């Protein structure tokens, strides 16, 4: 076999320390199950039904997916495009929002987006193709293919880079440009802090080194290799890299960022150039139709053989294979996938081998809303718990009932319910905070017409109102919040 099998553990989720502090205190737990960029609804564990739910016909699923995309737009501000497939056929493609806010050009199904860290999946495929050809072995020390690797890194192998188990800390992220001799000492400074292969720590720069191994072993640039041996065989006719010229006859999305900087075209470099600071770890620009072509090519073993694909998908530490996460969604479906976020863009990619399906959500926002849309579409595809769908937005009348500030004096929390453009949000903060930091959640009503909030998952929001209809108290995550007395 080309590749071995490592142990299995639970996938960890990167979390903002501020949001961890606020939500851990509020929920009375040590660890949250979800990513605390709240709109993303990432990795929440939902109740499982005891018996299989009634199956919905594909045509009805397409209508429901279109409704979810629209609710994502109205409740969360989603801007992007989705493609959902099952049983080897497309169930739905839908788009919402604008590719370019300035010119208000609507997003189309062939609009191009950057896919950020989802690029790693393609870098791993390139390495595995070269292994199939006998040009490298995943257990080769990286020093065999990269000159200048220091002695304290001599045990690091290609496999370790693929699975983020090199022992190099994720904070080793400095270094840029085209000169390997300059960036290698910076990337590998200090050597492994853990024995290679014993612990997984996500390290972007390992994939930059993998891109250079692809280039040196194949005797062509990493980008040219991907074009010739992955994009072209897969029929990905519009897929390219940041810095490339725009392909003809397709719209290129402009990404909007809430926290990472100015708007940028999907073809603009987020980090100045496509040097080692980003190459191999991000930078592929594509659309959902090309990703569908790639999915069909993967299913038909046109990119790698069935045997190699099986090895790629063997779960390693933290259920990470070779450039891909392996897990089960809330409906119990096995998935293989990789998400990505970079300034202005978010990608949610999953393949479902047991149902010959896939789901791609590309967004020109970097706030994680695309992940929330993806979770709701999974519920529809696999007949999951409909109460966890993206809620309907509050009406103007309902907002007027809620608008204001609520406090939980016992724990020192405050919630401000307000309009954010066309959206209605709640901002949770510590009353003692002086720096303005808060965690955002979104408000609406569920399929039963009940008030809910979308935070790490969809939560019921029991309320008490006064005679004039104004909400006076609400129970949020097992805490009682009361409207401030001066309101």
C-alpha cells in the first residue's frame, strides 16, 4: 500500500478565545461543540431520530434548497452559490446576492470564487498522483526532495505534511516569496515541538512545502502540474489560480470582508503574490460547476485510482486523511471534505460516498455564513431535523417587540438586539467589556413559528411580553435575560 493508517480521534475546531470566554461562561461548560464564529453553525451535535424519516422527492428537495438559500440571504445576509447532488445527479443549483456590490451584478452558477484552504485537497491529490507514478513515496523524508532541511527536521515526512503531524507549530507562519532557501529556515525554525506523527496541529506552510515537492518531482511549476493533471482531466475548464487572467465569459466574484481587510476580486492575491506564503495551501479559483465535474471525475477514478483514493480517505489523527477531513454529519452520513476561509471568501465542500452525492457552497463573504447554509442544505438532502434549518427572518413588527438591550445580571452578560443593515442580530457581550467585542447571533422563527436564534446551532427562545407586546424577558442558553429598566 502507498499509505498507512493512523489512529482516529475527534476533529478539533479552532475557536476565537474571546468567544470561548463569553460562551463558556454563559453555557456553564468547559468546551463548546461548535465553532464560535456563531453564524457558521459548525460541528454542532444534533439529536438523532430513532427511525428513518420520510424521504422527500428530488424535485421537492430542489424547491426546499432554493428556499433555504433565500432564507440564508434574508436572515443571515448570505451571498454565494450552492450545488447539491445525490445519487449521482444534481438536485439543485441556486445563487443569491451580488458578485460585485458596486455594480450589483447578480451571482450566477458559473461565477468564480476563491476556495482558500480547500486548495489543500488538490495539493494532496497532486502528491498522491506522483506517488502512483512511483516518483515519490509519502513516507519519504522531506529532506529527500527539498534541499536545506535542517537536521532537527530530518524525521519529517511527506505524509506528516499532508496530515499536519510534522510537529512544527502552526505559529511558524512567517516567510514569503519565491526563494525556497529563504523561506525554509523560517518555516522550520525551532524544529518539531512534538515527535513527528504523534500529534496533529494545523500548519498551512506544510502545504507550501508540498507544492514545492510537486514542482521539483514533476519538473514543472505546481500551478502547471495542477492544470495539466487535475483540472484538465476533470473537465474544470474555468478553474485557475489567484493572479491568473479572468477566464472568458464568466463572472469573477468580489469578496467582502467583515474583519480581514478591503474587498478583493477572487483573482487578486490575498497576500501580495502567489509565493510560498500562500502557494499550495490556498489560491485555487473555481465555480460549483467545475467542482461538480471534479466530483464526477473522482467518482470515476479519473484523477487517482480507486486504491489510492481509499488510502487518501483513511482517517488519521483527528479524522484527517491526506488533505481531507473524514467524518459523519448530523444525519449520520459519511462525508469527506475540506472547508476554507480567506479574506472575502468562504468555501464549504463535502462529498458523500454512501449516497454518491456532494455539496458545494461558495460565498464571497468570509463570515462563515456559507457553512450555515451548507448545514441546512444537508438537512434537506438527508431528511434531517427541520427545526435546525435557517430560521425565517423576523418581521418588522416582531423586531419592534424585541429591539433593545437585555441583561443577565447574575452572570454579567448583555444582549443588544438591533438592526445590522437589512438583518436583525443579537450581540452578546460581557457587561464589563470596554473594547466593544461581542459575539453575534441571528434571530428568526422556525418551521413551527416559534422564536429562535441561530448561534452555534438553532436554539429556542422562550419569551415573556408585557401588555403592549414588548418582550420583557427571554431565556437564552439556559440564562434569563431581562430588558434594561430604562427602556
